[in-house]
C-alpha cells in the first residue's frame, strides 16, 4: 500500500510541475477559483469543511476541459470512530495538488451547465479525521451552472458531493467521511 501511495504522490508532483499546454489549447492561461462549503452527510462524521481551489486550464477539447491546481482546505468538527461511542475532535488544515475534469454543455446565450469531477492528495497539519493519517485523498463531483460575461470571464454556482479518505482498507486507520455542499467559482484569462 505504501508503494501505491508513493506512486500517487510522485505522479501528482510530476503532473503539477510539467508544462501544461496541449496542442489544442489557446495561448492565454485561464485560471479559475472555486470556494466550497460542505456539511457532513452522516451524523457520526460531524465535520464542516471549507475549501479554496485554484485551477489552471491545461487542455480543452469539445466541451471537455482538464485543469490542474491546488486546494487549501479547513475542516472542523468531530467524529465518532467505527464501533466506538467516544466523540473525537477532528479539526485540521490541509493543502495539496488537485486535478479536475469538466464536461460542459452550452445551453443558451451566456449560460452553460457542466459536471465537475476532481481529485487530489491533501496533506494535513493533524491526523485527519481523528484516528487517520496526515494525508487523505479528496474527491469531488457535482453539477455546475456557469454564466459567461465574455469569452474570458465567468462565474459559476453548483452543488457538490465530496469524499475524503486515506485509501487504507482498515476501518480503524481509515476514518473517511462524506459531505455535500455548495460551490461558487470565478474564472478569467490572464
């Protein structure tokens, strides 16, 4: 399992650092910032999460875009570990590389709808959730509604589902949690 985790870390690092222009991509860099506010999906995982994602578009073909970026996240709350009754504080701050794929369909005029899927490795300042490790994988998926001011700038709002887990198979070392919430975004070319 450690070899798999090391491989994932190395691949994430290389993808973040390598040049990002594809043969089908325009010259301008397009950056997007998204802010998420998540609430827990289960009572045993009472963790509220706020995240800021900063993405750079690296590829675009026929309504499908690929982004790379960084996530900064703050989670606070508590959990009740599996098969236990004790409530444990589970607050931490994390940062890590993230990738996103967006499938976008243009609807009318300046409006479009999209489905965003993202994932990345997050390193936390505390073992998170309580009883876990200092790293987790964060996965997000959900619909986005986008309004384009012009070809270079847009705002978005959406509903997202998030899963955080360190990937270990044991329930005692993998206190994963799920959450749902809203996402607000702004994109612009520089």
